[in-house]
C-alpha cells in the first residue's frame, strides 16, 4: 500500500504552487510545474525543479486534465497535486490519475464526487448524524415547488446551487415576493459558472459565524482534527480574513464541532486533509453547510497554531504513511490570522485591478508569514483569481495578534496595483472586531472608511 513519491506534478499556479514546491523541497521530492504561457514569469515557475509550458487558453490549460496526465507521464512524474480550485475537486481527474498509475494527492474520488454535490452530501451527512439546515432534499426545478418549500420552512430562505462554490449562485430571499426572480437569477448564475443549474432551498440563518474544522485522516482509519477556523469575515459570501482559533467560541460548542467532524470523517472512511464547514447561530446551534475535499486557501492559520505542515502530511498520507500523531499529541498555541491580499480596487466595488507591480516591500519579523506569488516588476495576468498573496500573522493572545497584524499590514507596500490592504486595516481598527464580536454580516455593516 506504500508508494513513495519521487517526482510530483503541480497542477496549479500562484502562491499555492509555490507552497507545494516548498513542501516538495523539504521532503526531497522533485517538483514539476505545468503552466500557461501567460504564467511564464510566475515566481513558482522559476522556483520549481522543472517547468513545462502548456499551449492554449490561459485558464483551460489548467483544466485540461487529459493533457496534464500526458505531461506527467512524459516527464516520469509519479504523483499529481491539484492545489485548490481548478482540478482539485474533480473526481474524474482523481480517477484518471490513478488509472494512469499516478498517485493523486488528495481524497478518494468517491468522496470528491459526493461532496461536489451539496444536496447529496447534505443528505449523507444527515444520515450519519451531522446536524444540517432544514431545506429541500433533492434538486428543485420548478419555482412553484420551491416556493412551497420556502413557505413550509419559513422565510428568510437561501437558494443555493447544488454544485456551487466561491459564493456564487446564492440568493437570500426575505419574503414570497422576491422569490421567483431570485430563483431564476440563481439558476442562470449556476448554469453559467458551474454548467449545472440544479438548485436547492434551505433556511437562511441570520447572523451566523462560519466555523470550519480542519481534519486530517490516513488510509488506516486514524482521524485527527486540527482545530477550527473562523471565516466569518466575508464579502459576497467569500472569505477575506480567516482566524484560528475563533476568538469568541465557547468551549462546549468548540468541542461539539470537533466531535461531530471527527465522527463524520471516521464514518465516511475519508482520507487526506479535508474541511467540514459549519454555521453556528446566535444560540450556538451548529449546522453543517458543506465539506471541502482539498487543501484550502486558509490552511496556514492551522499550520501555525498546531505546528503541523498540512501539505507535507497530505503528501505522506497519499504515499501510504500512517498519521504521525495522535489527537492527544496535538496542542494549540496562540492566535493566527490570515489576510487575503487581493488585487482589487476598493473604489470600484472591489473590481480586479491587474497590472505591473512597482515597488514591493514585504512585511517580516517575528510571527509573520507571507505566502505570495508576486514580486517587483511582475505583471499580474488578468485571466485568474485576484488573490495574489496571503499574509499570516501569529501571536500568543488575541490583542497581540491584532497589533501584530496592524504592524505587518503597515509594512506591506505594493505599488502599481490597487489592493484590499486598507480594508484589512479598517477591519482591525473596528471595535467590535477587536472584541471578537463578528458574524458573516460583519463586512456588510462595517462603516469604517477603507477606500
Ligand atoms: P460556497 O461553496 O459557494 O462557498 P457555502 O455553502 O460554503 O458556499 O456558503 C458560503 C457562505 O454563504 C457561508 O459561509 C455563509 O456566509 C453563507 N451561507 C451559506 N448558506 C447559508 C445559510 N443557510 N444561512 C446563512 N448563510 C449562509
């Protein structure tokens, strides 16, 4: 069952590609990067042991898994890591890798497929004892039928895309009046972005916190949780800041979240890293929303508070290694916050702001980690996500981590493009945030100036 990885193909780009290269270097694995022509100047392309340019559409080349497998075999790779986004949650890709003798660094294809479908996975989780939000249990195609469900569960409701992600294809509906148009809009958005218009309706939870549990599991049934992350600071249902641990979560609720997550993963027979996402309402009720079967953008905050290198362990689990630690051996230290640094213009509704980086001065010092895909003189290609770096800070206590973050963000100077750094500073300056009082509505209601 053990199969050592010697040469790993990285089917991704940007900061996560660099993060994967770093893990490979430390594990003594040769890293191979495939990239588009538009990405030829990427820092990860320069730092990989080997880089191969793929001809074609700048986005499609990262999705063309048949070609990626051909390249992997040509270059004698024995494994593929998909990172996040792109092919990371494509069960067909995972299957095709294994069929071609390549180790897919991630969970089993059956679990990727199950959790890609938000309706089926909700039903499955309910079946194994995880609390879920009341709503439709199969896709609803008919507006009338969907409205009847909304009536039954009571407004407000949220309409969601079965195969959705990135906060897209979601509509909150306060009353019957706006339902039909919201439903049609959600369907059109879901079809456009996910190629599938299947929708479901569930109760809209007012003012929840988004709390997720990081899980790591090997092929032998050993399951360990690595604590929670609070990802309530969101814009348009997309995470902007992630924190571990959640500053105001009571200990009972925290324990319950860990218990639910660990048990579910064990029952599923899931392996690799994974994240179970929950909403926690004002009465500390817990509801499962979805599970991500990949390494997540926000994994560094967990790495910092636990000292566990998630990428390296993920690779070793794929090689067939047993988990090297028991739950009791995991301890949590201090607070870590991650700030997603996006190339966006706050004065233009956070529209992407691509361009060439001029002067680039990065923060450093104790407790500061920067996972970045940019450098001075680098032109950010316009075809991809606007997140260009992640600033992660750590301190022993909550007050300290806020001060550290303010200092680090002050040190971060990026000329040539617009960024959301001022937004991060405004959040840190907010009194409610400083008290640890925030829900997923925080950014919608924040009045500080950050343009
Ligand atoms: P995606 O896969 O697009 O990220 P999620 O299901 O993970 O979608 O939800 C993203 C965010 O949307 C959540 O963190 C939360 O802020 C909001 N959300 C989703 N479902 C609900 C709900 N039933 N009630 C309230 N907010 C919700």
